[in-house]
C-alpha cells in the first residue's frame, strides 16, 4: 500500500454504506441542540435541520452517523451528571462538543487511529454546521440583510405579501 493511500485511509472520515431514511425526532432534537450550542444560540436552526433531514433521507450512512452522534453525546452528558445532551445546560453541551471540533496535528492523528467516530462527527456534523453558518447566518450577523442567494422578496417581504 502506498503512503498516500494509507494517509487517505487513515484521515478519511467517510460514511458507512448504511441505508438512508427519515431522521428520528430524538436525533433531530439532539442535532438542533448541537447547532445552537456550536453557534452559541445566535441563529435560527431551521435551515440547518433541513440540511440534516435531507442528508439523512438521501445520503447513505448519514442517518446512521447522526444516530451514533446522538448516542455519543447523550452518553457524554450522562457521564457529566446530566439527564441527556438535550437537557444539559449550553456550557456543558459546548464542553461535550469541544472534543468533536475539526482538528489538525496530533489530535487528528489520535482520532484517525483511536477515535474514528469523533473524526466522522467532526467532518460530517460539526464542520457542516460551520460551513452552513459561513454561507448563511454569518452574513446576517455581519450586518447584511440576507445571505447570498436568498431572494430579497423572501428576506424582506413587502407590505401586502401573503406571508407578511
């Protein structure tokens, strides 16, 4: 095996070939709590949840990964004396998620060898939350009226619009 192929295998955090399907409500609640904890509650999580639900229903392995994530963060919350991740205070949720942040250097090597699920959570959940934030809500927090690609009529409906 070539060194490049070995490195790709070690550092890849690919999804398993599990079947896609609908996201359980409890899993969606944990993912919603994770989004709010990662972004310090400064966002409306609806479009993040829409992306998670779509991935669970269409991407092989995503639903299984989200369910393993739910079990892992609930287990970590219970070890910390909380009833579960959803019921934990936000600072505790943030501490639990800190171990799943995207990493470099020795932490990345440790994950590649001993904590492959952490690497998958970092890549397919935490990093995706930050990517979606950078493409959407970061623009709003920076002072723009809407994020790029959001039609102005939807961002700011005028008087008389059916949804205003």
